[in-house]
C-alpha cells in the first residue's frame, strides 16, 4: 500500500474539496467517514482501487 502526505497552506475540508467527484447522494463509490475521511473507489487499468483521504496533524494523507 502506498501513502502520500501533503501539507496545505491553510485548513482544508477534504469532504468539501472532493465533493465534485461525487455523483449524487446515492453514489456507491464515495463515502464520508465519521472521522471526516473520504473513501472513494474506482476502476483502473490495473483493477479496482480504493482511496482514503484524511486530514491529521496539519497534513492531508491519502
């Protein structure tokens, strides 16, 4: 599993930032966790993929 870390210039709401990727309230590929993390799935040329994006310690993790 690969992880990336990015430190934004200011506060960031990942749910709000990634909201345009959601296709309606019933989109089964996009979920917002109780901790504010966004879970997103998609199909890639290498097969199915799951991505979790969260904020912690002033950085975005994904």
